[in-house]
C-alpha cells in the first residue's frame, strides 16, 4: 500500500504541475513559449544588435567629441575637404568603430567629398552604452552639429549607412531633409535580419517603413551573395523606396566586402548617385 500511495502522490503532483495532455493545453503551452521568446527578443535585441569592439583609435587626427542632448559625448571623425560641394554623413555597422572604417572612408575625400562619421554611444571613444534609441539620437546630434554649427545646408548632405548604420540613417533621414540617402547591406527589420520571415506583431528598426517616408533620391547597395542579410531584403527595400531611386547589386559580394569586390564600380555608382542627387531639386521630407 505504501508503494501505491507513493505512485498516486507522484502522479497527483505531475497532474497538478503538467496536467492532462490535450491539444488545447499544447496550444496554450506553445503560445506561452512564443510570448516568452518575443519578450526576450524585445528586451535583449539591443544587446544583439550592438556589439562594440575594443576601441581601435585615439582622439586627434580629425577625431573630436560632441555632446548629445543628455550631456554624454560621442566621438566624431571629420575628413574635411574645402573643395567639396557635397558632404557625406556616414553611419557604420555593428562590430566596428571609427578606426575600423577610416581607411574605407578616405577614398570618399579623394573622390571630392567631405565626410563625417561617428561612433554610437558605447563604441570607441563615445560615452555611455548603446541602444536603438540612442543610436538614432547620436546620428541626429551629428546631423544638427553639421547644419547648425558648421553651417552645412541639408541640400549638400548625403546620408550613407551600412548594415546596422543603414537603419540609423533611414530613421533620421525620414525626419530630416537631405540631398540623398545611401543604404548598403540593409535589412528589412531588426528581427527579420535574424528570422528572415515575420514572426512577431512588433519589431524594431523598421527599415521597410522608414524608406517609404523618404522624399529624396535613394541608392540601395547590396551584395548578391550576402550570407548575413539575403539580397532579397535589399531588393524589397528598393521596391518600397520612392523614385528617384537606383540600385547596385554587387556580383559575388557578401555582407562585408561589397566595396572591395569591385572598388571601381562601387565608386562609380556612388559618384553617379551623388551627381544626380546634387542636380535634383525636390521638396524635402515630410515631417
């Protein structure tokens, strides 16, 4: 009898904790797991999206710092060119900082542009910790610095964002006037950068929405062999963008080697886009 009581007690606890198996209970359990995953994704998405490396540069040689609205400072690199008619504002990708991209950006100056880039908070010599909201604010801080402090008209500004930086650029450019926008190796949304298919009723970094709000020329660049963000996501963004728009689908290029896969064609595409963006006169972005 003692053994039977133990078996009954064990089965009773199991029934109370797990319950009888039914399709309804299975469905409820799957929904609960799904909601837990969504909650985890929302809470920790910034930690996944922002992965700053150890700083690869020092202050000076064109690097200086400017204050954000809350008093924290972000690092800025200015590659000045007194003869430039257009100024490029560049937002880099996830696991890189100013030092990582400087060599990539020097050809911009050699091609006749003036260029500024920055580090998100928590990257390089920038204060604080990174987040989606702060990254938007960081780019907007530099945008206002160029327009208000350096006197650069928005009609001379081209905003160029790569990968994560493309999401930051699209958010700001859909709210601020600019001569043109370049989005390189961009994803549709933050979650779909990982899942490919829509799995959530909410999402972050909605590039699919922001690009539709632009009212300036757009150039979409994407590697045809991108294994991180499939090319179809870039093509979908291109389809959503308004005219005037253009695209460069880099043959045999992966996520991080679009430039080096064919430097001559890459710079030809950028110069051609910049020339057309500078020549066009359009109403500015909607508020």
